[in-house]
């Protein structure tokens, strides 16, 4: 499927950049490319979650400073043409700056990126996102919060369940699913950590 998508994305990109085509045709090609990239990302997530579920994804352990990793993840979003209606703030206490763990840096950054992307995708009206890295008595915590409208109790229960829950797409082909949260949980648990999620209507969401 990824090979077929690469062909589709390649031709769509060529049509999108072809200045001899009408603007409407180039916009349609851009739409094909955009949703093709979403499908490619979804396939990648499905593959990774299956490998994690069956312990087929070996961790490439190295020394990771979570405060620095979180700072880099936030900077990548800020440098990635983030729209003005989104604001991401970062803070880390002094103790966390010097704390390191043995972990898979790529997977940990993937987990944090999923949480940031979740806040953006599910808040098209915009929101304020805060990423914090804090040291406490039980260890180091990475917390992601936003001031969105929040999640219904029933939906929160589905997201915190042991298995993922996929939803059908809406009329705009915006892929909405619980796979991103499932991946975060799997990555955290593979590192022998824990994840908690809280949300309330009109009070936003929090994952740590």
C-alpha cells in the first residue's frame, strides 16, 4: 500500500506544481496529495502499533534527556508553519533539565508529536497548548494540556480503554481516530512508564 501511495503522491505532486494547468486542477491535485499523506501516516501508525502490540518493535535504547527532547519536539512544530490560531508554550523545571532515562528517542518523540498533533487536529478553531516537563517524587513527568472544549466522558472512556477505537471519516475526509493515543500509550508502556488522561467540557484536555 505504501508503494502504491508513493506513486499517487508523486504524480499528484507533479500536477500540483504544473503551472500550465488551471488553478482548480492544481487545487484538486493538492487535495489528493494532502489526503494521500494522511493515509500514509495512518498506515505507518497501524504498522507501528501492531509491532508494539506483539513486541516486534525492539527499542533502540540510549540516554535521553526528556526536557531537551520535549523542547525539540515543540520547536519542530513551531518551525513547521504552525497557524497563528495555535499557540504552544514550553516549560521545564530546573531539576528535569539534568535528568536522563534510557529510551528510544525516536519513539518518545513520536509519542509527544502525536499528542501535539492531536490538540491541533481536534481543535480546528485554534487553542493554546502547554508542554511541561517536571520532576517529582515518583519520577519525571511530561505533561501536554490544551484549553479546548474538552472530551465527552464516554469518548474519554473509549480513549483510555485497553484497545483502540477507530471511527469513520467525516465528510471532509478528516481522519479522526483513537490510534494516536493508543500509540502513545504503547510507547510509554514499552518504556515502563504510565500515562493518564483527563478532560472536562469547557476545561480542555490533559495527558501526562
